[in-house]
C-alpha cells in the first residue's frame, strides 16, 4: 500500500518544470512560507494524473495543496519525522534515488546496447570450474589457473569435455550434468562468464575465465536465435490438495481434452472449467511471456513447442496443476527502445555495474582532485603490521598522531585516523597482498575512491536541483503516509462502531440483486442436454448424470455449480430466478439446462459482504472532516494577489 501511495505522489518526478519567474510566497501555515515555484511545479507534474476535472481547476487545486501541506505540518507537530522507521525508510529511498545520479550514462548506454545484442541469441554451454577465492593470494590463484590450463590441453587433445567436467569440475552439479548448463542468454550468468560464452565459437573451448567463483573453462555446444515472446491461452485444473482424490484433476483435464477433440471451443471450455481465475473469464488468455519469465519451465517448453500446425497441446502437469495450452501468437524480440528501461535495471544489478562505477570514479578524480599528505600517509603505513593477515590487527589506541589531514575533498577533511579505521574493517575481506606497504597502497586507492563517491553522493542536492525537489516530495509523502495510516486508515479499520454507523447511512449503495444457488449442465449436443434434463427431473445428481452420459472416450456433458447473481456471465441468458429445472437453452455452440436449488432474494448486502467498499468510503469521509479540523488547528493565510499572478503564469 505504501509503495502505491508514494508511487502516485512521485510519478513523473523527473519532469523538468522550472519556472523563469521569481518565486513568491503563495501562502503561509502558522507563518511558515510556501512558494509559487513549488505549487506550479507540482500542479504541472500531476496534471495528467488527475482524472477529476474539478481538480484541474487551479482554485480547487490550491485547496488540495493547502490540505496536503496541513497534513505534513500535523505530522511534524506530532514528531513523526523523528521516528527511527521513518528515518530508515527515507535513507533507503534516497539510496535508491541516488542511483539515477551516480552512474555514467555513456558507459550504461554501451552496456545496454551490448546486452541487447547478446539477447538476440541463446547459448548452450558446458563448463569446468576450478574454485579459487576472489581475494586469494597470487600463488593460490596461479595454482588454480595452471590446473585449468592442464585440463584445457586434455580437452584440446580430444578428451571428452563432459567426462573431464565430471572428473575435475568443482561445480557439484557437474557430477549429474557433466557441466552442461543448458541454454541461457544475457544477464543469466555473471558478466565475465557471459562475455566468454558469447565470444567463444561453437565447438571451441575458451581460455580460463576468472569470476568471483574461480576459473572456468567454457565449451560452447550450440547457439540458437532467441525464441522471443509468445501469447497463449490455457485451461488449468489445480493439483489436488492433500487428502483429495489424486486422480480427480487428471481425469477432469482429460475430459476437457476429449471435448476439444470433439470440436468444442477452447475459449468456452476455459471460461467454464479453468481454475485459473485470472485468465478463465478471458477464455484462458494469459499475458505474453518470453523464456525464463514464468515460474514453470514445463509450461514454457510446451508453449514454445506449439506451432500453427499444432496449436493445442496435450494435457501435461506442472507444479501448479494440469494444463492444456493453446498457441495464440508469437512475437519477435522487443526493439532496443522498448526494452531499454528493463535492460538499464538489469545492468545496474549485474557485475556490469562495476564498469559504470569505475567510469564515474575516474570522472570524480578529475572533478575533485585530491593531494595526499605524505607525512600522515607514512605514519599510517608504519601503523599497519602483519597481524592484518590474521585479522588480529587493530587501530592504535592513541590516534592523536594520525588525526592530522590525509587529504581534502573541497571543504571536507579526511584524516589518517579515518583511513586506519577503514583498513581495520578490510581485515575480513580476505585481501592477502604482501608486504604491508603494498597492502596499504592498494587500500589507500580504494579508500580515496570511496571517499570521492561518498562526498559526491552526500552533495547531490547541491549538484542537482531536481534531486533535491524529489527528495523534498518524498520526505513529505512518507510523513503523510504515516500520518494517514495513524489518523485515517487504522481508524477506519478499527473503529467498528463508527464504521457500522457510517454503513447504516450508506446501505442503499450496497444492494444484492436476486441470487440463485444453481447447477448448470452444458454440452454441444442438444440430445445429451435433453437426457440430462430428464435425469434431473428424476432427481439424479450431477455425478450420476455424468456417469451415465459420458464414457471413457467421449465427454458429452459437464457441469458446474455455485451461487450466482441475476445476470451473471456464468448463467445461461434466459435463466429464471426461481426454484426448479429450466428448459433447454442455447448460447453459441452450447446447450444448457439449469437446476435452481434455492433463490436468495434481492436486498441489502451485510456490512461484511461489502466491507471493502464501505471502509474505502469511510476513509474519504473521515479525511474530509479531518482536513476541516486541521484548518482550525493551524492558521492559513493565502496571498490572493500572488495567487492570481501565478494562475496567469501557469495558463500562459
């Protein structure tokens, strides 16, 4: 709920709406000023989101804006901004937002284009892993590399790669799959592995490739075009729950498959019998997808195996249930422009992001040139001993000799003690560079780069006005959410007496039509429905009717039952809302007969039956009254002359 609420507030936050006109005080709340530039920017930003035309009126919007600021003032008055959870969420959001400003756009663009080009193909590859720690000493790294080279020579000499993988690979799965990873595409493997796979010709074996896991030998077995995306419809019968008949779902899907083979419409059968409630009303159609996007590999493989000649699959089982899938349409791979945002997100979460970070750091070195103080640095070098390699070293108790300046970034001073504290934290990273002066040299480079990036991040509000504006909006929005939760949403859920009283004033808005408890029987064969009608009149059950009219090879009749409101899609159009058995009716290719067991008259819905809608209306009622109370609690003064001026500026 919070994500949706804040997402609405933050929509289009990066749109530039800077005003050329100087800002003026538009209104005050207890003497605190609010300016025309913010009002104009927020109005323009949200203009396309507002569905209520009255809210596009500037006079009405000013009332909404003042109400918004009143709530924020109330939140601050209550001290909600001091709560730990609020501070942590604000910090977390700033971290996420900052990523948009702490990346190198040129490098990002190059990596997105490279990833897109690779996505055109799927690679089938095998590998042999020689494990070595990411921070291993050079001698240990060399041992692993030489082992990889020795095995590579065996493979090049003609020995079977799969057999070698089973014998030498330290990937546990190699014992079962002989190192074969199946088909994959860009962003599925670590970047170095992916690059080697895409740059190795089919049938060839790569040189040893270093990743954080160790060294890999990669053999590319096959390359195929990316399968793109596909649109399908399906009929699903859920797997039986524990204690239910294990064969019931399988038998049902087989009956449906027989009806398909008898020429009945896939969409109609999906509407009647599919237990996927999301897709059944749409004839079983689900959103289009590509390889790896569903949580069922079985479903994907069957779907992609379908062709125009064979559009419907046989029944098959996934971890969710039994399915029959029908091909609707295949789609080519998205264009670069269509997939750009998705790829940028993947790049940011991938090993590729290191390349972006390194590029930004190089720019920051030029933007904020720093000069190392040699005396302070030498003191730090001498303070670090070999105890570091055993994680036993600690910062000297007396830090006074190291408190002097190590370097500065504009006005920020970094001391030698800051550096020593950084070194102390690195002991657990496994860095084994020797001797200690070389170790400190490497760590200094890492430390200074981190300080540059931290300084840049800490000053984003100064560097980018749009960043500052978005943070201000989120800061207020987060406070508003906490306040609304406290004053409105929790109250509407927990104030059972108030909710009940409100419901009594709204009952006429929440009415049931006449409903029936009914069983519906259907078939494409009129004669079969007539037989079902005769059996219903004798009092036979649905099970008895289906046992009589269906056989092992042919499903002639199927049924479903439930409580349905008048006009429900599941009911035949001419269903009478009265107890008894209907005549045979027809809709499309199907014949129906309905047995109505009980009629539930039209009337008021109980509070429980419409609680969600009542709670929502109650919240709006409480909020409106609450804003009126806030206007009494705080003193609001609007500068009407300034408002008239800003209205003209916005309209122009």
